[in-house]
């Protein structure tokens, strides 16, 4: 299953290689994250947010970690 946040980040950066350069990772790591072969370590999430200029929020990369990456409060 593809990681939709990484898919969006690749679109923003222009390519897997461009995203890799922006966050200081190997292109193969981006590919692994995209295809769910590896989970994104929490310490890499801020780099990904910065690489997308904040267009993708931290909780979108790791929605399974709400204690670390808070989801915005839903309007009442």
C-alpha cells in the first residue's frame, strides 16, 4: 500500500530524487517509504515537513503516532 503523504511530497518536490535531496536521504529510502517497505522514523518527519515547505503536516506522515504528531482539533 502506497504512503499517500510521501506520494504528495514527491509531487511537491518533483521526483523521488528531488525529495531525497531536500531531506538528506537516499532515493531508495524515499522509494521504501512510498511503497511501505519501511516506516518513516519519527526523527525524519520534520525533514519531510520542511522538504514540502509545510504543505504536508507532520501527522500526515505518521498518523499512527498521535501522541507525537497531534492531529488538528476537529471543529465542534
